[in-house]
C-alpha cells in the first residue's frame, strides 16, 4: 500500500523541520515546511550564463537557458503587490473599512442598540459600525505577568480584560461582558468600562442576556473549576442594576433535568440564554436536549422537550425580534421555533469558509458553524465570528462577509480568484513566465495571467506520488523531490524518497530513488543542469551523471535546522540558521569556508533565492520578504513585518506566511497563505 506524503500533510505544510522529524520517527503526523529555493543558474536565483535565445530582461539579468527561468535584477524595494491567483484571506490585526480590516481570532459577537457589531477577539473588544468601519472598542491594556490578568477598568486601550466568556447588548449602545476576572462589566459605545458586579465565584460562565425593561442581567453557569475546586453549578443567575447577584433557577451542586420553580428546577449544562419583551427567559439546555423557559415567577418549563430530538450539543440559541427562537444545531440545521415550542421553519446549514489558517499548527483548528457563538441582527441575519472574518447568513441561507477576510482553500483550478490553493509552498518559473506549484498529488501550472491548471497529476501510473520540493533546470524540466509512504508489512512504515524529472511535455522519469532514512529536504539545479539536494543530515549532495548522490558540502554543525538552501554561479551554498530571536544567513564556499553573511531579524527566516545582481531574497514565513545585498545589507523588501495579514496595493504591502519565491524577469512571485502574489504594477 502506498500513501502520498502530501495526503498526510497537505493541510500543514509550513512547520519548520517537520519533514526530518517525520522520516526519522516514521510518524504520520508530520507537516512539511517548504519554500521556493531557486538556485543561482537555471534552477534558481543567481546570475548565470546567457541562454541560446540571447534575450536579456529589464534590470540587467540574463536568461539562464532554453526553457529555464529568465532572472533579472529586482529593484531595491517592491513598489506594488497584486494577486495572481487564489485567495488573500488571512489572519491579522488591522483596523479599517470592512474587507481592509483583519482579524485573527474573531469569536463571540453582539449587536448593540445603535447597530454596531461588537466582536470579542482574544481579550479585546472591537467594534464594526453599520458602515463597516472596524476599530478598537476596549481592551489590550497592561496585564499581570503572574496571573495573566489585571481586570482593569478604564477607557479604550487602557482597559484590561481576562478571557471573555459572554457578552450581551444593553440600552443606549452599552455592552455587558463577563470575563475570567469573575466580573460583569459595562462597556459604553465610547469604550468606557466599569464594573457592575464582581467576585463571582461560580463554575464556567456560558450565557449572558440583558432585559431592557428591568435592566436586570441574567447569566447561565455550567460546571467548572474555581481556585482548584471543581464546582457543579448548573444555574441561572440574576444580577440587578445595582450589582446584586442571586440564583433565579437551578440547584447548586445538582445536575439533572426537572421543571419547577426556582431551586426545584434542574438543568444539565445551560448555555445560551435569551429574554423576550415580556421578561421571559429561554435557555439552551442542550445536554438534556431541551429548550427551557423561565417566566417572571422563576417557574421553569420545557417548550422543547428531550423527546423532540431537536436540540443537541453543541448548538446555538438566539431570538428574533418577533419572539421566535432560532436554533443552530449540527443535526437539525437552522430551526425557527415559536415561543410555545412549535416548529416554524427549518433550513439546512450553509457551507461556510473554513478559516482554520490552512492547518497552521499555531492557530485554532476548524470550528463547525454550530460551535461558533452567534447573534441575530435587526434584519434577522445570523452574525458570527469566523476567526479571520465576521460572517453573516441571511434568512435564505446566503453567506456573506461583514468585515475581515475569509480564508478559502481547496483544489479548484481556474483563473485568478476562482482558483484555490491549500497553502502553496515551492514554486518555480519557466522561460515563458509560467509558474509551477506542487499541490497535494499533482503539479499545477499558473500562467502569468493567473490561469491555474493541472500540469501533471500523480498516482500509481503517473511516475510520482507526492512531489513537494521543486526546481527548474536550464532545459525547462521540473526537478522534484517525491515522497510516498508504504506499509511493507503490518506495523512497519517505510518512506520512499525519489528525485523525479518532469519534462515540459509532462513526461515523468526517475533520476534517483532510495528508502534511506536520511531526509531529502530540498532540491536545486545550477546553470549546467547539475542537481543538488539538501539533506536532514546537514549536508548538500550532488547527483552524479550515473544517478548517485555524492557528497558536495558538509555544512557547519549549527545549520542542522536548515531546510532551505540556494546555490550561486560560483557553487557557493546559502543557508539560514534559525533561532528564537535572530537568524543568520550563511554562505559556504565549495571549499567549505562558512561565513555569516547577515543577521536576519526574527526566528523564522527560510526560503532563499538570488536575483541576477547577486541579491538574496528570503521569505521569513511570518510577515515579510527580506533583501540581502552581496555585502550583507539587510532591508525589508516586501511586507510590514507586523500582524497585518496580506494587504494588496502600494508597496511594501502586507504578507501572511510567505513561503515560496520565484523570479521571472524583474517580477518577484510569492506564495503566501492560499494566494500567489506578484510584485510590480
């Protein structure tokens, strides 16, 4: 049995060093961090002999060979960033108008009485006006490094919240929140925060609602830990305008299911709570499979009983202006239910963007729609935070974005934004400016106009299984490292590694194959067509004319964490050594002399290419592309270096997770997130 390596890893192709870890430990949970590494001549980014065509691109570059990439000298700073194909949806933290704003972890939402949408993002509140303008409302102030909290009232950015459990809209544009500080706090529309009730020492706070008539707040509590003590408290609390807290329904220490008055009623794990115009409360008691009603006398009844099989956990409960309840459930879909518990309408769950950051392990995984906290706007649209965007669903099931950007990933070919990627990594260019990308079990071609198509598809009959690291030779052949995982017998995992050649017509041949546990990390080709590979054993090997990998350079011991390299026209190898604070760019001559060419800010410097002028470009795989001159001067060529997400337009623009780089003429191409981007006008 043979499994494509990318089948196991295509949703997490960015974590450094994971390929080495996978093959050495033979675990199936590895993720690959790859990037384009064009070599100096033919396969990469260095100056090289003129091609037979004799063409010379603008900027003083030369054509490295028939079919190979045309590499020019890039300008000192990128003046413009544009989308070639894919989707620029990305996490970030940027205020601005609607689609120009960026979110990283948009979660709970509420809509205030003025029509503003208030979003919980981490420990801050951000506000979206009816016109779509996004700004900070409150939070982000100083915190206590020991407890991680400060719980400080104030205004705007001086306010400190703990993790916010729930929020609800009040009168006059006010928002009420409860956080891990054990406090209920009021936030005005101007961002002024005051404490309404404190020292709430219960289990886990789950739902919050505000009764506009009485100005009482109602809070649901589930079981949870408080000061190393586990509290079993499925309760509904009432908080008066003066901050007095009392138990309205439920019995401390007892979980169950029983209707009745006050403490005679029992709940499972009450979550969402809503209040109607008459002061009746409705509680999502999904553990019991019920929707419970609490009248003004604290009498609890079940308007939707467990026998209905309608309510499941997790699910979300909301209330329309008409008083109908809206239940979003992974089994039942979207249901509208009358206050008496009668079904009004049902609708299937729509497909929403999977804003899981393309499998990046440093961020939350995909969350299903019915797990996302949500609310209703005045038009009856369901509004919810979807990590990198605030999305809404109309009453007819149409999904749209209110602010931020959705991350769209997939396998669809097409032109421009119709094409989809799954975290594209290495790319290479041919003489005509076409780009090639290893995509799961295929290699795809992207024209300069942004048309994406399948160039060659892998499989048992195709000659390759899962190519990931690509280079281009002077004749226009793609050279690829191919991985597959086999199970020769039960309990035994074997990794097959190969170097493949794919001709311009798509014909696949094998140049080298091995089951050696030493990992082949990356491949490059020089101007003469010689193939080099970087291994997990901290060495660069050269493929001989007889198909053998021969020693070329043993890198300095400190470069054992390098997965990237480039090679120039003199045979010098460039690698990056990463560290938590700063990385170093090393130049190693064919004689083995190792020189630190430059210090690179940040821990994530990676992909390296050279232009015709000998300038190096590095994708830091976080937020920028850096330029290093032959003399070692470092500057930011593209991107802000901050948490801005991908931002198109005038340079330096913004980048999220840039990985692959390729030069065609004087244009730099970048893979970032699920997009292929280009510099220039």
